[in-house]
């Protein structure tokens, strides 16, 4: 049994420091102060002290969680990880999660909807990358699968086309064949599936300019020919860059 000997208001509104038997014991919220009828001279048992401290721990965890949520939407996993990092006990974390869900502050399905909309609007990420990011955020697998099934395919295709156009411009010095390979690889790395990739590339209506191809090949030959002591090695290298054997032979005959 201990006796409340002092109740001191904190600078933070609605918070108080409780002193038991002349020594600082713990802080409480005003609601706790009222609920447990804490005042000078009140005697409380060890069990009541533990109950009050547990209640305050949960309240503090809830306050931290709400503050963390105030910056942006979070998943259940993100909130749990955040609270565990602050060393809250599992029981307190579970109670906070339940309260946040009941108040609709925490909803992984709503989070997934918002995340996908933002990804489609602000990034060039394809479905696979979006799915991976949701998994890393801790969104349950069943929710991810449902959302990926309903994802806006038109928005994905539009993003793939825009990204592909940028990649084509980046590969302006490459051969036509190598440019297409690089564009496909880039789209795959961004998470687009094969169907979207091929549809995006077809929509660009790309055509090879033979005169431009020869000019690029000539530039490349002049740049690298000093590295090779045998024509066969040079030819093999140039073919790896997407140029056809007949084109290479024609340019090399002109060069030599």
C-alpha cells in the first residue's frame, strides 16, 4: 500500500506527475486521475499501481501511434514495428492496434487502395513492383492479390508507354535491335508484365532507319576497332550490339 503525497501538473496540458510516499512514481493523464480518484492522501495498492501504469503505457503508445499516423497513412505492420521500436510491450501494442482499427484510423485495404492510386499517378512502376512494395509495407497477401486483380490496366499501359518513350530517347546511340532489347529490359525491371510491355512497344510504332543504323555502326566501328587484332573478334562484338552481319561486313569493307 502506498499513499499519494503530491500531484504536480506538467507543462503539457492534461498530464500530471504522481508522487507516492514523498517520491515521484509515475505520470498520468487527467482521465486516469479522475477515474482512479487520485488526490493527496489517497491510498492505493500495488495491484492498482500496476494497473494505472499499464493503462498509462497503453495511452502513451496510442498517442505515439496517432502522431505517427498524422504524417501519412500506415499499415498495421508499420504501426507495430514503430511501437515495438519504442519498446512497448506486445499487449499494449495489440490493444492500440485494435483501437485504431475500431476507429478506422488503421485499414490495410484502404491503405492498399491509396498506395496503388499514388503509384499509378506519380511513378512508372508496373504491377509487379507495386505488389512487391505493398508486401514490404506488410499488407496481407490476400488483400494484395485482390487489389492486383482489380488494378487499372489502362493506367498501367499509359505509364508503360510514357516510360518506354523516355527509354527510347536514352538509347538513341544504340542499334535498333539493342534499343528494343534495352527498352524491354527496362520495362520488365519496372515491374510490367510481358503483355503490357509488348503493347507499349507496339504503340510507339517504331521503325528502323537503315541509313541511321549504318551511321551509328560506322561511329561504333571507329570507336572500338583499335581494341581488336582480328576482324572476326570485331564482328562478334558488333553483333552483340545488335547489328546484322551483312551491315557489319559492308561497313568494314568500306573502312578497310
